[in-house]
C-alpha cells in the first residue's frame, strides 16, 4: 500500500497552493494562479490537474485531503457565497473534491480558521488571533487550544467585522467591513487613487520602502483598520498573541510594526494591547493548516 500521504489545498482568491506530506517526513508542493475569467468548470479542471501533478510526484494514493476554503459552504456541501469567484456559488464542493481524489477522506474549513490553527501550533500558543491579509482579509481564533467558534458553528469572519459604518462598500454587500478597507485589493486600489494611476503590488512595496507619501498613506489606512479590528477582538476574547500573515502582508516591510503603532493608542488602562508578531509560516499559514486538517481526518493530528 505504501507510505500514506496527506494533501493540503489552500484555495485563494487569486491562486491555489497545494502541499502533500508523507508519514515519513517527505513533502511535495505545487501551485497555480486562477485565470482572470471567472469560470467554475475551468477552475475545477485546473485544480484536478494540479492534484494529478502532486499525486504523480508522490507515487502513491492520497489518503486524505484538507482544503482551506475562502467561500461559505452550507450544510449540503454547496458553496453559498464566494464574491471573488461568483461562478462557484451553488457548486457542491464535496462531490467535486471526492471526484478528484477517489477513496480519500475529504474535509474542508475556512482558510482563516486553518491559518489560526497552524500558527497556534507553530507558536505553541493556545490563545491566538490570526489575521491574514491577502486578496481579502481572513482571520481565525484559537482559544484554549481549540478553534473558536468551533466546528459546526461557523467560521471566524474577521474580514467582515464592520470597522467603519461609513467606509467603503464590501463585496459581501455591506458597507465598512474590514476587508473593504484592509485587503490587498483595497490597499492597492487606494494606493492607485492617491498616486493618480494604477499601482502594482511590487510598485507599492518599492514606494513604501522609499517613503513616498501616497504609498505610506495607503498602507497606514490599512493598518488603522486592522488595529481597530484587533482591539475589538481583544476586548471580548483576550488572545495572548496576535499574528499577522497572508500573502499581501508577508511582502510589505514593517507591516506588523506599523499596525503595532496604530494599536497602542487604542488600549485603555488595565487592558494593554496584545503583542503582535509576523506569522511564523508567512503566507503559508492556511496551507499548513489544511495539511493539519487532512491529518486529523485520519487520526494523524488533532484539531482543537
């Protein structure tokens, strides 16, 4: 039968990352970017092809797969909402995944929740808030070593915490969500408005390092929104540590220090702000969490 392998898949808004791990410590990774055109059938074909690439590399069947999902999945396994790729709405995720991996155990969870789980394990911290800034804003909370709110009760939707009722419109249909101000896409759009021309991610990174006012202001607004959300969670749930990750955050210099600067004035007497740190796994938090989920599906790891 060979050495068992577990597969983690992190489905993002702009790209997909896959990591397979064997019981004897080997690992294989693969990834690809979504086409700009939103087409669920073509997306699934690309995903199936990527799974096939990793399966071929392992030389063995995948025993279990864990998937980090940015969209909302209902109890009937259908995706009820994914604003980044609307064509996935109504897709039956479970059958689609099981069709790609016959015989494998299949599990999925919110990408922010899985990011928190992986970061809590990496930091050996049982009470941790994870903030993931990428195409959107995700988040997850681990309290007492367990995901909060926990399996079956929904995901920790930090990105849709309203931080400014008069803020910009969010893709979810509301106004003032954290994601609408602090996501990678929102930050780049704001930078472009301030610069007077569209701005790429690399151009923003370079301009921040150079201290250009338009770039500094664009990132500072993101940091203010993130600090507001972090303090709100802290007042209610008291995490011991906050880690900031995600692909967009991972590439911006001093982002954690900038958020810390904005967070400190929000503390009140007797309630200091929690310490902040970069995510130990960088932009890979959700992917590693997906692998943990796959291991848990076959008793190889414990979630919570």
